[in-house]
């Protein structure tokens, strides 16, 4: 393990979450076995790739996370969607949570804590419940999508609502972790979570090989790095022979990383009051910014911003052309992909995977923003209405 | 194909949905190939079992439905949950919809119609969108869970809201289908849909063999029959050697089939104004009642009723003990299982699969009925609160 801030190096240890020396973000270096071979793997989902996941687990808490569908586009044979909404709590967060909660239990923790825009909360609450751990969630008051808040309640978490943005909640958890040794932090500054998330890359590589590009919505910025890390490990082991370009997409009102990449700067300018309809990526100070920039730059990728309007239009397009229901943050992938093609950053004939990070059902209010055709009718008149419309359109 | 009402028999035809002679419910008899063998199958999900699915499909519309996780219980090694919330639109309906929409397209239809309590609507809207078909949904006004209504809007369906219960919507669609040849009906009186749903049985048998019992929430009553049918086909082909007992569970306020089974009657007394918190099974006149009673009786199964309170308690138990988020109708499975054990209908040491038909996110309002621990706090005081609680409990 190595600190991205001060360069401190240590042996692999599940006790280490942030740098013991400076408190910085740690990287976990994994060398997968040289005889690693997809055809020899058993089971399905995150733990199928156990050989590539570091750490010792005397207890594992799994709810069959991962193993999500890779859906082909109906309008391009080069385009695929990794539908992470099919995870148990409806987002990719479950992949990291199975590792983090298993790790926390194996290390003897009894209490976990997480800041969240909602998806981390729902996932953490589910895995903590299954692992019989006590959980505290720190959420920005009034800024969590309805489905996600309801999940956290159903799973029985204690919810501490703070005034302010996600970034306030996040720094509260960081402080809690540093000051109270007794709580285990489930946010993505915890590098063990990313070891679960990297299995997105393993699954894509196993199913269709390595694509040319992977497009990822960027919020707290752990996922774009985790997926890149998975591809790097596979190439270093000789299982695959290339790395995809990592394309990060941020909402205009919360885009410190995309702006840094576009300006060629290595340190982003944080956003104090991030705003976007895509609540899952409404983050102004991404804790993993260094990892994200590393993944994007080293993969020769790129980053873009998309407007709220482009996001909602993309959400509708995903639903109405592809039949896929994804939350606004996920739809940012498609909006970014379209913009990247317009700008010549990507080619239409390059094999590209868009990561759809969470289910449309997470945020019913966003779905209701679509134009609706709702007609209140007398049941006896239904056939007249349908026949009338069919006549008019024929 | 054979009519369950008048006994009329016909060759297999995808044009046939209800009995051409009397309008009754048709059964599709399938003999799977004698060389059918799980180890030879390819792919994942519903179409993995193509050899067992009747019909000709020159177009298929798939969004990677099926292939859902079978999750082990944390408190019983004999208990498993089939988590159908992991389907693309969040319910088991997607399994039947891929077959029905593919069939409709293959037969040249351009317009589809469905009545729904919500899940069928969301699924039908998604598959119609992907298949580029026009869709009309007939919904009972004000009685559809928020997530499901929002999905139907996002997918761009035309929503016709009628006053009255689901049963009014259902009979409207039946009439539409019989009077207007031009629309293809997506409700479960369409036997082709059940051919997709039966793959739940194929997946269970492939993963853990044939269990002793399968517990299924019963609304319009197609699913309990479809799953039974899958197990029967496998046994008739010699792939497996037994049939599980099919246990149907209904909500007290909408329980015509359970009451008929309990009284040993072959014809149920329908319920005019069905009421239950479990909107997905709020159905008083199940269109597939004959099929359901057949499956339950021939499998030597049983049927139970559970109260709304038992359903909500089971939903909470699923979430807080198992980490599984299921909508109220799904939780009826667990409530029914518990009651069946209390009543001596099932043994604790019998291998049992509960079908969790839909995702908790489908119905955020139901989740919010759980007791919540929400505290509004100043971020600076979060650590004091947590330390205080930990002290108090240690």
C-alpha cells in the first residue's frame, strides 16, 4: 500500500484505510496470480474474482452483488451498457460494500459509518444489516433522492442529517474516523471498497474483452479509478493486452475534475456549492480526485461536462430507445458519450462501454420530470381513444 | 394448446392468446427435448432456456432479463430467496415480457396494451420501447405505487387511468383484445408471457436442484402456475425427479384463491374491492385463478393469507436480517413462509425457495412506513452523538 499524498509505503493491511503518516489516500497494489485465467473461475459476481481481491476474510457478507448484465445498444453494435442497477440495492456501490463490510467484520469492528448522497447509504445499510453491525449514516439534509433515503430507513440505519452539502457530510466522516478509532468508515476514501468496484472491469473483460473506451460518471471519483485499476491488473498479469481509455463525465454544476482535465491542470479547483439534478454526483470536493486524474491521464482518456438538461434527455433516450432505466447520474454516461463523439474525442466505431451506475427507481422524482402522456378516462371509452389515435397516425 | 374452460384443443400458434372458441384461458403444453441438459446451455437469463420455450421468433427483444440471484438466508441453511428485483425493470415481469413482445413483433403487431397494478406496466413499457412498439397502459387511477408509475412515464407509454380497481382495468383490456384485433395484450391471460416466467423454475433447478417448497405471492395468479409448469416440464423430460410443493400467499384483503384452497373449493369467490398495502397483489378477480389452483393442488401445495401488518413486518425482517430489499407483495412470501411453519404446513428443515417478485424501490412509500431513526444534527456534534450511543449500549 502506498500513500498518494506523501509516498509512505506499507505492507498490505486491512487495518490501514488512510495513510498512517499523513492521513492521505492510500493505493492498494495488487498483483494477480500469473496463472489467473477466466476459464478457471467459479461462481458469479464480485467474489468470483477472489484471486484478484487482496485481504483476509474470516467472515464474508454477500447479497449476490455484481454479475450485472452488459446490455448491447439497439442503435450501435459498438456500444454496451453495464447495468449496475441490477445490484441488490440498485447501484454499483454493493460491489465495494461486500468487501468493506467483510473486511470490517474480519478486523473485529462492530460499528460502521458513511457519508452519502444516497446510494452509498442504501448499500452500506443493507450490508451492515446482513453483517449485524451498527451503522450511522451522515446525509446532507433534504438532498437525498427519495428511493435512497427510504432504503436506508427500511434497512434500519441510524440517519444523522446535517445541513450543508455532501462534502460537509464527507468531511464529518473523515474526522470521525480519524478521531474515533472505534468506527469503520465505508466511504470510498477507504481503498478496500474500490477493490470490489474494480470487478466491473473483470466482468467486462471476461464477457467481451477489453473495450476501447469506458465512460464513467464521476462524483466522489473512486469508480473511474477502480475500473481502470481492474483493467491494469489484468494487463499486468498478461490476461489482456490493453487498457481502455477512461472517460469521466461530470455534471456542469459539480465538475472540478473534468475542468482540471480540460485545462491540463493536475490539481482541481473544488466547487463550494455543487448543483445538479444528478444527486449521486452532486459532489464539489471529490475525495478520490487524485486517483481519478491518475486513471484518466494514464489511460490517455478524457473528461467532459454535461448539463442537467443533457442528462435528463439522455435518461429519456436510454429508457425510450434502449429500454434501460437508469438514474440521472448514470445517464450522464450517455450524455457524455454523445458529446465525446460530437467533439471527436471518441469514434462511433470504437467499442465503448457506458457504466450505468444506478437504477432509475432510485429517484422517482427525476423520472417524473419526463414528458408524460396521462389521460383520465371512463373504462368504456378506452377503445374509442385507442382506435382514434391509431386512425390519426395511420 | 388447450382451453382450460371448454377443453378446445389446437396446434401451437403464437396468434392464439385466449380460446378461439369460448374466450377462455389457454394452456401451452411444452415437451422439452429429451436430450435437454443444463450443462449444454449457453448464455444467461430467460433465453438460456430457448430449447424449452415454444414459438418462432424472427425478432427478439431482450434487456438481459432473468439470471437473478438465488440468495441464501442468513438464519436458515434450508431457506433461499429468488431475488427478482434484479431484473431490468425491477420485477419478475420482465421474464414474460421478453417473450410476449418478441412474439408480438414476430407476428407483425405494432400496438400493445396492458392493464396493471404497476409492475406489468413498467415492464411492458420498457420492452415496448426497446421493440419500437406503441403501448397503451390501462391503470387504476391513484392505486399504482410511485416508482412504477414513474417508470411507465419515463419509458414513454401512453397511460390511460380509469376509476376503479385493477380488475376494472383488466376487464377493459380483455374486452379491447377481443373487440379490436389490432392490439396485442400483454397481461398474464396471455399464456406466452408465462413461458418466460417459468424460467424461474429452470434457474432454481439448475442452481440448487428441486427444492421441497416454492412460496409465491399470488395476485393475478399467473406466476405460481408458471413456476410449477417449469418444474413439471423438467421432471417430464427426466432432467429432475420431483416437483416442489407450490405455496401461494395472498393478502387478507385480496385472497380469493387462498380462501378457495383452504375451503377445498375449486371455484373462488371473487373480491369486489380488494385492499392491501401490497399493491402488486391487490387483485380481487385473478384472471389465472384456474391455473393457480391447478398448480397448487397438483403439486400438493397449499395457500395462505397474511395481514398487511405481517407483510410490512416481513419486509422489515427481510431488509434488517437478510439485507434484501423487496416490495410488500414480495415480503408476503416470507410472511406466508413463517405462518406455514407455525401451522405445520412446512417443516423448517425442508429446502424452501421464496420468490421475491419485485424490488423495494418500486414502492418508496411502503419503505417509509418502517420505523425510522432520523436525527437532525450539527455536523460538529456527530461524534458526540455516536460516542454517547456507543457508551450507552456498551
